[in-house]
C-alpha cells in the first residue's frame, strides 16, 4: 500500500465528522472522452476517503466541471460550490489527484488556501495530506500552485508558438467566409455554386460604382436579390441559406481580407476591462497593426490593392466617427459636404442647414473653446464655382465615358439576368427533388406522403413566384436599350452641363461624379470683397486654385437680366400665360426658384414696364401680335352674331386661345379660316356633307361634332340656296393632333396655330 494512503497525524476526529469532498475535473471534453484513465483515478479518491475513516454518506464527489479549463473559475460551478461548502465549515478534507485540478490560477488557488486555513480544512493529493494552517504545508501548497500556473503558461506559449509558426506559412485552418470551400486535403477553393460567386462579385462591382455599402444594400433589396449565408450550427451545418441582405452582411464581405486572397491572423485583440471578475473584450485592430499577413493564399475575388481602397472608402464614409472622414455621398443639397477644409485652421468645415440659406462653416473653435468661428461661405456660390471647374476638367473624357457607360449598362443587365436565371434554376432543382421524394414514398404511408406533397407544393409555389418576378423584371429593368434610347444617352453625354443640371440628376449622383476626380477643397473666404479663393486637390495629386464670388447684396431678390430679356422677347408675340409656359419649358425659374405663372409674368411685366403684343382683354386691341382677333371682331368679319361665334368655338370650328374657362376668347381667323367659313373655298362643295358622314359612320350629331373638336375633321361652310351646309374634310393624324392641341385652353408650343 502507498504510504500516502496511511492515516496521518494531521487527520483529527473533527475532520471525520465533516464531509470529505472529492473534486473531479478534466480540462476539455476531448480529455473526458479519450483520457478516461485519468478520470477513473480521480473517482477512485472516494475509496481513499473511506479508507481514511469517512463513512460513505459523508463522501461527496463534485464532478460538475468535467470538460472545463482550470485557468479560470468564472464558469466552474463545481469549484464555486466547493468553495461555498468550505466557507460554511462543512468540509473536513478536499481530495484531488493533484492540486492543479482545483485551479491553475494563482489568485483562485491562494484564496482556497486562505479559506481552508480559516476553517481548518485539509487538502490531500496523491503525494500526501496538507494542513493550510501549517506554515510549511502552506508554503508547499503555494509552490505547487505556482509551478502548475507556470506549467500552464509554458503549455500555452508552446501551443501558441506552434500556431503562429503555422500561421506565418498561411497554413492555419481558420473558418472561411461564404464563397469558399475547404477540401479534404486542406486546399481552399472557390465555392462551386455559380450563383454564390456571382453574388459576391456583384457586391464588389456595385461598391466600386456606388462607393457606399448602404447603397449596395438598397440596390440589392430594390432588385430583390438575395445573399448566401453559411449555416454554422445545427443539423444543417455547412449548408447555404439564401436570405435578404443586411448591412452587416454587406460590410463583412467588403472588409474580409480573405476575398482578396490574403491570409490574416491577429485582426482582433483581447482587452481586459476592470471588474470582479475582469471582463475580456474583443477589439478590432487597424490594418497596419495586423500580426500576420500572407498574400496569395486563397483564390481571390478582387486584388489586395482594391481591397485596401474599399476599406479606406468605408473609413471615409464614417463622417461622424472617423477622424477627418469625408462621409458618404448623401441626398443633402450641399455638393461639397465632407470635402471642404478650412484654409485658416485646416479643420473640416460643416454645413449649416437653414431653411433657404446654407453655408459652409468652420465652427470647431467656437464649439470647443468658445472662440469666434473661423469663416463661412454660402453653399450655392461655392458649389456653382466648383461645378464649373469640374465640368471643364472632365469635358475631354465625355466620349470615352459614354462608350464605357454603354458597356457597363449592358454588362450589368446580363449579370442581373444571369443571377435571376440561377435563382430559378436552383428553385427548379428544389421542386424536382421534392417531386422525386414524393414519388419514392410508398402510397400506403399516407402520413409521410402528405408531408412530402406539402413540401412539393411549397417548392412549386416558390418556383412560380420567381418566374413571375423575373418576367416582370424582363419587361422593366432588364429591357435592353433601343436605338432611340442609346441616341438619347449619347446626346445627354455630349451635353454634360445639361446632364449635370438636369432635374432628374440627384445630388447623390452629382456627389459621386465629383468625388471620382476631386479629393478635397480648401476654402479661404474674404467677406469684405464678398468672394473666396479655393484650392482643388484632384485625385491625381494636382492642385489648382480658383475663386468664387458672391453677388452684391439684394441680388437674390432681383430677376436675372437674361430672364428679363427672354420674357420681353416672348411677350412681343405671346400672351402672358403662354410666356409662362415657354419659360418653364426652357427650364427658367423665378429668382426664388419657383415656376412661372400667368400672375408672375404679368407682375414682372408691370414692374419693369414691359409691353405685351398679346393682351388678354380685347378692349385694348382689335388684333393681337400673334394674329388672333377678339370674338367681336371675328363676328363682324364673318357677318354672324357673337353667340354663333361662341358656338363655333365650342364645337371646334374656330381655333381659339383662352387662358382659363370663363376668360376672354381670342379667335384665329387667318385667310384660310375666312375662306373656309364664308364659302369662298373652291373645293369645299366636293367634300362629303355632315349628314352623309353621319350616315356612313353611324355616329350621332353630338359624337361627330366631338370628332370635329378633337381635330379628326375640318369643317367647311357651303351655301345651298338660302341656307348654309357643313362639309367635312378628314385630316391626317398629325394635323388632327395639332388642331386638337390648338383648340384646348392654354395651348403649348412655339407655333400652335400653324
């Protein structure tokens, strides 16, 4: 028998009246399964306690911590229960095979020794029995605890050294993101499913264009595209699930170096936060602080340089968080938001968002130190100046940009169509598999057959919905550009300033275009001269200097001279409501940015004493500059009553101009109209009569006059004895549309009467 099993003088009757606790622990679950002899030896300590004199009911085995590391006591419930029993004075002896089973952490181990010394609890291992109240035994227990803690450090250092050595070669098998598969021999390849590879490629391509991860997510959701997700837990571990993309999923793809073919170890570090017990927090490191970076380890979706540029773009988009971040292009009305630097202090200037008046301001000194603001300058005038500089710089590349745009649009259309085809192909496979499973079941097994039939129906419904959505997409987004559309794109690209200022071009589009070539703008304002100088740092590194001027005070309330000149020119041969329509069609607005109306044109003419050649009231003139006459004059010339003139106007016999219903009517009575309505037209008698057309078409009198008013027929008046008779001439489609437009109140166009 081992000497350690013999009774010890340290063992007293009081100890035998208390409990003897056998503490059993293995560090990992693998050790529990494979190192069963060690576990068996620990359980045999209960027999040793009985040999020492403890009855079986007082011998307790604590094995709650099997598979738990001894490096910490935070999650070891068995250890915590043991310490609590010692603190209650219920334990006479603690038995372990070696003291490292209790703890490999010095702080926890010495607390156990102090607690056992207070409550006179003995500690026994395979080497002997120790009394913590004895200084020699206490010293020995302390040395053993220190040795086991040092042993843990040595083991960890050895294992980490092996791990780092393998990581430096890029051979450490880390968990791969979606889009990669690891073969049985450890080789990493791209995912064999084409839709997965195409989806990841599309994310990188769209981010290269949109420069914003949130914009990529919005586009995916708008086009109803899904992203693959690798299931990590459960029965379906390792399988792909297609889900609606979240912002975090898009960002993880853009920030993972694996997609650039680079093996990285040490992207995160553990930091200890104070507390009892201390809390370990994981923090991400910047790229320059990564421990190990090994390129060309994995097959890549993009180059490493492009990956670094993507990370820098994401960092720049963090306007409110990153130091000197430019921010992502957004819908705000300030074109240079995030790009303007103060020329005095070098800080980034912000935008003051008033109701109508916006300024670039440098207020950091005011906010931090209560000092006066450095400078400010109106947004509108600086944006206009920078926009002009930008258009002049990119003008030579218009043709090349147009051709590249066509190629990109066609490529994106094909990629989107291919993505949907792969989705339909996958859904069709699921439906066919569900059908095969249903066909394979025995007809007598109705419970299984019903479940398989329901699964088959769900797969068929999903396939049908995908095919329906794809058909809708083919009629809208996937429709190829026709010749007319391509010509419109070429014409717009050739007129880049018009495209830049078009209402359909959003501020996000303008900001993205500007940031392709402009890195930042340094502003120096001169309030006394009402101007500012600014330096543009282009993406190639070149710097150019320009100036922006503010108009004199009060100019914002004055209409521009060129608008007044255009209004004067139009008012010479058009009424005020037609002048307003023409100004709006040309894209001109009032000084406050509003559309022109009859009242605004009339007020502007009155304010600047601009005469009109086309008054609305017939009291001032019998004939207007555009050739139209009042209804009274038309009645006198046609020798008919004024009421008959109004009736002819209602039926479309006379073309007219009327600002709004109920206002004065001006009649077109040119020579051909006068001949048509007085019977002087030579070929009018050969035309079919009103009654014969009614008989031939089967139309009522009201319906036929309606077609006259819409321009389908042109009426001629022919004398038959003492009466007059209407003859109608059918007009071509284009002439009918022109005539119908001319009859409506408030006609549009340059020549509505031709």
